[in-house]
């Protein structure tokens, strides 16, 4: 038998349930409408110029991936960015400096008064293009082909930078290897080794070689990743290395405070560079899943490196991971 004291609440409950069903019916009607296909949400454009939005041109590059082969050329030259001497008289060594984020960083560093050593694997055409772009900014550039996973190359690259410019003020570890796999058991030993040695060992070897030659006011920067912050089931080994770089930077920053050398990380989200078309076979929707609805262009990431490299702008910042990921 129903308790009469509860009856006043039953009508309210029934009304609420009825209202809930009405709301459900309204949404169901909208989603089940047999009309036109739902339009893609408009990608956010908040920069100095418009940037490409998905769908992007379909292309699958062979590794290591050359920027010169991309149908959609990454935007790296930041024509609206004006230099103001933030790195005047400095010299930087940038790995993976031939293309993508590395190229954009090289150009903006040069625009701020910095000479550039461009370390890269074997993408000679791309590296020559980056060198020319640096020289157009009125700065010197040298090319250093080699494998960052080789500790001897790290020593060589630092030595050649010092020989060319007489100093080393900024080290940028940007070189990376990425190859997706959705199945742990499909990641072979050689695949795993290549990812860890390029991304993680490379950063360690370069820092070890560079630090003895860096003076107070110098800085070490690393390209981390949103994958190192949030994880990714399809990029298991890559995410491991990027998370490792984040931890390495935090730890190294503590060790180098007494030397006056700052260590920081820029952790980008999806960026249109040769890395992804050389990984995923379908890149048409690359970057569509972030809140801004599109991938970044390299010139949108590079100013974060300028900020963290410049002692005028970030002298009180070390051990930080700066996400540039297109929203949360």
C-alpha cells in the first residue's frame, strides 16, 4: 500500500520523468533528422593569417618524411612576426632543424638575432631550404647531417657549432621518430629501439655534450608532446619517450640551476609537419579532433620556443612543460 505521505512527491517525479522524455525526444528528432548531413564545426582561426583546416590533402610519405614532398606546404615563415633582438648574438643548435617545427624555430631564432646549427638525419633538400631561410634573416647557418641516437654525433654537432660560432647558447632537441601501432605485440624490438634512441637517448646525449660549453643565461629546450601528457593508445612507445623527455627536463633543470642554465619543454598538440604524413596512411582529418578543429602550423609553435629561449622573457622559468595543444 502506498504511503500517503509520499504521494505529493510522486506527481513531481512523474512530471520530471515526462519532461526528461520530452527533452530526449527533441534531441533524438534533431539527430535522426533525415535532412542534410551535419556540417563540420568551424575551425578556430585566431592567428595573424588563416590556417588550413581538415580535410587536408591525402598523402603518405616514406620515412624520414621530407617537407619538400608535401602537397600542403607547412607554414613556417611567420611573416607577421617582428624580431626585437631577443636572442641577439646567440648561437643555437637545433636537431630536426631541417623541417617542420625545427625549421620554424630556426627562422624565428634567426629573426631574433641568433646563428643556427641545423642538425638533421639525411633530408638534404629540406636542410638546404632551412639554411637559406636563416640566411635570408641575415644570420649564419651550418648543416650537420647525422643520427642523434649516436653519442659521437652529439659530440660532433656541439663541436662544430662551437667551431662555427664560438659559443652555444640554446640547445633545442626536436628530432623525433614516430610510427603508430594499436597493438603492443606488433612493436618490434627494432621499432622500440629506434623510437627510444632517437627521441630519448638523443636528448640525453646532446645535453651531456652541450652543458660543459654553455654559460649562465643559456637554455636547453625540448620538443615534448601532448601525447606525453595525455597518452595515446596508438603511440605507445612515442608517448613513453615524450613523457620521459618531460621528466628529464624537470630533473635536469634542477641539476643545472647552479650553472645558470634553464631547461624547459614545449609540448605541442597536432602540428602539420612531415612527421605525421610519414606515419599515418590517412591524414585528411589530422588535427580535426582538437577543440580548435585543425592542426597547428609550425609558425604557431615556434614563438613558444623563442619565449623560453630568451633570457629577456623567461629568466625565471625552468623545469616547465608548456602545452600548445589547440584547447582542452
